[in-house]
């Protein structure tokens, strides 16, 4: 099978499980909301995102896509997409080419942007300021990117409206929690071929991603520890039945540590000094900065690859630490990412967001925006409908009762 044929089969398979996106694509093909416009998309280049790109293209746009992580690119998806739209990227490419693709994508002077980790936005603000004036709006995929948008807004101001799709309930309740929860299992198992049951698994961070990962690890029979910096979230984890402690204590007890914070050096030098022999370190936060890899390297006597995507670091006292996928998001770099049914909701939002930005361009200020409640509700109702689930509606009597003062 050629890479193109494999790409086509994979893209078709996931699309057959994305009924909401199918409806939006059919609407867009009729309405042509993006006719004459260029839309730049920076996302993991895999079959589900391919379907987002093809949906935007069906709406009449010229679409240019580039990867949001060099390890998550599927070459078969790129081979398929390149026959339908402009697409840059190759799996495992070097940092220079990866970075160059942001510029090649921006060279198309996009009117609208769909971003992940605010990578195109950061490139625009730092290196391509001449293009800032031409952008109508941007929608951002993930928590890490929303943080960067807010930092740019605080420090120098935004030049166009930026919508955090992650703020939608239909995104973070499902994609971050259940999507990452399930795909982390896949990444961990494919990388290691070891058990989860009977192991002590520490989840760093109990936000939406951490909740999903902790839930699924418990479901597989692990004893789960949670570490947090937020008192409320730590209490929430404890009430949910997880053990909560500091990372310095957890490191000594854990067979697996999974970082989900989006922060910096959550596992650091002091932890490497006490970490349990044969502990597996892995990350599902957006950037590979949660495990201090230079410090791990400095703490180790030797390092070697023991399996694809598994590096062993041997300490002077003989303890071994295994790092998966160089600290990149294991669910995407090793696993195949979130299930199609979950990304159906995320990419429904990601395809509706540019249309909203376009239709409301006269009234939307150049600042950070959350997803309007109506859009969240629209996607929720479409998803229920495609699942054949009907729900009750409040009666007039119930409405009057609820509004009573
Ligand atoms: N792998 C994926 O497919 C995927 C999917 C969605 C989101 N993400 C990424 O996962 C990360 C988390 O997303 P989220 O939606 O859960 O964010 P969130 O803000 O809901 O949760 C992050 C949690 O980490 C905690 N935290 C911060 N620093 C910490 C530290 N040093 N130690 C322990 N806890 C700490 C915070 O208090 C917070 O509760 C982000 O980087 C996001 O972009 C990845």
C-alpha cells in the first residue's frame, strides 16, 4: 500500500466516526463560508486533523497545514493531504525544518488561523509582525496555547480576536479528560508493553487532563497518586479517592509518573535523586518541558535506547529511569491520539469558530474570547442527535417555577 493509500484509508476511517463534522462539512460545501479566504492550520498532522482541514476546504477556503509537533506527524496523512491542499511536515523532522514550516504556512498570508500551542501566533508576534494586520481572527486548540495568548495580550496586546476553543465545555470535558485519558493508555502500552495493574502511577496535575488520566489508570488497576499545586484541585483528587502528596515523596514510590500540568520542570533534579528504580517517566502536557531532561541527563551515568521511544538513564548508584518519547506527549507521539468520536466534538468547534470569527469580525475586539455558550450548546445537541439520544425540555410550568423570585 502506498503512503497515499494508507493515508486515505485512515482519514476515511476516522471520518466515518465523526458524524458531527460530516454534517458541518455538508453545510459548508453548500454555503461556502470561506470562499476566497486562506485558512492556516497548525495541528498534529494525523487523520482526524486532516478531516478538519478538508472540512474547512469544503467551505471554499485555500487551506495550508503545518505540524504542531514534529513527532506526531503521520507521513501517510501528509501524503494524502498534499493531493488535496497545501501541507508541510514529516515525522521526526529536525527543529529547523519544523520551525521553517510555520514561516512557509504564514507566507500564504492567512485570513484565519487555527492554532495549537499558539505556535503560529507566537511566530507572527516574534518574527512575522508585517502579517499581523491581515489576520481576521484565530482559534486556539489547547490549554497551553490559551496561556500563551493571554501572556501576549498582557504584555503587548493582541492585534486580532483570538478564541480559546479549549474554553468550550464540549472541548475540555471530553477531549482533555476522556480523550487524553484513553489515548495515554495507548501511548504507555505501545511504548512499554508492560502492565498498568499493580503499579503505582503518579499523575502530576489534576486539571482536566490529569483527571482523565488518573481515572483511566485507576480503571486499569493502578494505585494512583496525584500531585498538585492548587489546594482545591488537590482536595478534589483526595475526595475522588486518590492519594495526594508532594512529588518528592511520590517519586520514591512510583513505577510510572505522568505529567499533565502544562508547566515547567515538574519532575526535576531533586526528584531524580530519590526516584524509584525502573520508574517510567512520561508526559502528556503540550510541551516537553515538564520533565527536566537536561537535569535527568546530567544525573545519569549512561543513557541508551532500550526500545523504540524508550530511553534508559542509569544513575551512578545503579537505579534506572525510563523516559518515553523524549518527554513529548506520549499519547500522540507514540499513540494515535484521541479517539475519532471525541475529536468529532473538538473539530466541530474548530470548524465553527473561524466562521463565527468571520461573521462577527465587525464587533469582535482584538482580545481573548471564550467560545460562545450557543456554539457549545449547538455542538452538544448535534452530538446527542448523531448518537440517537433525546433529552427532555423544560415545560412552561417548570420554566416559570425556575424563574420564580
Ligand atoms: N496530550 C494531549 O492530547 C492533550 C490534550 C489536551 C490538553 N493537553 C495539554 O495538557 C496540559 C494540561 O491541560 P489541562 O486542560 O488539564 O489544564 P488545567 O489547567 O485544567 O490543569 C493543569 C493542572 O496542573 C496543575 N499544576 C500546575 N503546575 C503544577 C505542578 N508543578 N505540580 C503539580 N500540578 C501542577 C494546575 O494546578 C492544574 O490543576 C496543557 O499543556 C494542555 O495543553 C494535552
